[in-house]
C-alpha cells in the first residue's frame, strides 16, 4: 500500500506546513498524506503541534505557510468542509437537543438527506436513545452521538481527537469496528491519541510529531522494529545520568527508585547492571512495545535514535 508518491491521490495532503503563535513555533514544516481508507495515528508529547496540525487540516486555523488540501479543496472553504467529519474530545451540546435531532441537524448541515440519519443512528446502537436529550447520556453514549453526526455526512476524511477517552473496553472495540467498516468503504481517518498501544492496533501508519517536526511516519510494526526491543525494569541505586551511560540504553523512565530502561542490547546491559548497581532489585526484562519506541524517539531525537 505504502507509496512514496506526490500525494495528489491523498484525501488529506499537507506540504511544508508551518505555523507560529507569536514567538512560539508550533509547526516547523510538516508533510503528511492520508489516503482513502487509510487510518493514520498522530502521536507526540504535549505541545508537539498535533492540535495545530489538525486544526489546519479541518480549516479551523488559517494557513500561514505551506499547502493543505482536503478532498482536493481548501479546508477553509465551507464546501470542502462538508467532506469532513470531526469528533472532538469534549463537545458541548445544547441542553434541549435530542439524539435524533442532533444527527438530523448534522445531515442537513452536510447537505445530505434527513433520512440518512436513521440508519446511522441504528449503526451506532443509538436507536433506543433517539428521543433522549444528548446531555442526559453517558460519556460513551455522547461519543457515539458525535460519531453518528460525523458519519451521517459520509465524510471523505474523519478527524478524531482522542476519540476513545472515557469509553469502556467493549465500547472501544465497537468504535474501532465501526470505523473499520467505514474505512473499507474508503473513508480516511486521522486520529490523535495518547493511547499508543491502541493506535498500533488500529492504525496503518503512525506519525510521531515533536516540537513541530515529524520524527517518524511509518507502519507501527516498522517503528517498533527500528527501536529498542526490550525494556529492563528494576529498582536501582543509580542516577538517570549513570543509567543513560550504560550500554545500549536509549531512554530512562523513573518512578522513585523504580526505573524502566529501553534498550537494544539487553544482555550487555544486564551484565553491567548486575556488577555496577549494588542497589539492584526486582529486575525484569520485557519486550518493548510501540510505547517505548515512541518515548525513545521523542526523548532520543538528540541522541541520534531517530532515523
Ligand atoms: N492559541 C495558541 N496561542 C499561543 N500558543 C499556542 C496556541 N495553541 C498552541 N500553542 C502552542 O503551540 C505549541 C503546539 O501546541 P498544540 O496545541 O498544537 O500541541 P499538541 O500536540 O496538540 O499538545 P497536547 O498533546 O497537549 O494537546 C505549544 O507550544 C503550544 O503552547
Ligand atoms: Mg492537542
């Protein structure tokens, strides 16, 4: 699937996007493509520039530099934005708005038939709530209403901001299954999340953003391959600086005396640790996941870890 192309076939195409707020540089030149049917997860620490990038893509922010095309048009134009579905983390609903009204309203705004609302409400398991007020629903149910409002427009691109925060495990599965069905029909998905392992399970590509730059844009398996393959955890008497000097240590995560070391050479590390750390206890070695890979990338950019 992966193609190096020029992105002209992409539903969302971003080239050389830069953005600053006063003296703060939020984006320092970003390229991104999201193609039909593809799910791209946007990861990165707080302040990385994720929301800025998303707001440019959905036309909430005016472009300062670079090129952004959504379904072939300018995301600042209302006609282009009709091709877009957005699910935000906490959207306020008017007090009196009913579930059915909310979805029908979204259909009308998107210029599709009102009758499109019923099937989408059913698809999301909201038929029993159709007459209820949205504000009376649980967080997870409200999230489904938002998704119904986004899907009823048959969007070319769905943009999801932390969409599964507050959902229980079955609701989460159901949410991703629903999206998989839409993706199979060609809907592109861009999702920002702090749930790294979840993004690995659902995304075709993971894009890691830090300080307004893209550090990685790859399949989740490829990211994990390229980065530390083990985590050594232990109680240690050594300082972070001492630990970072040990062989093959890529990053150190600490909670009090307990440390987690991401490494590409666990055997060499263990040999040194066992000799040099008199305070060593509770030693464990685990396989590293995408979470360690992303932490190592964003921490290790200066240590030459990023490819
Ligand atoms: N409206 C604003 N005015 C001034 N600075 C801003 C504004 N919005 C964002 N910034 C700054 O731009 C940078 C990128 O912020 P952005 O909100 O895009 O990050 P983020 O990756 O979404 O972070 P988070 O994970 O915390 O949501 C940060 O340094 C932030 O302080
Ligand atoms: Mg944000």
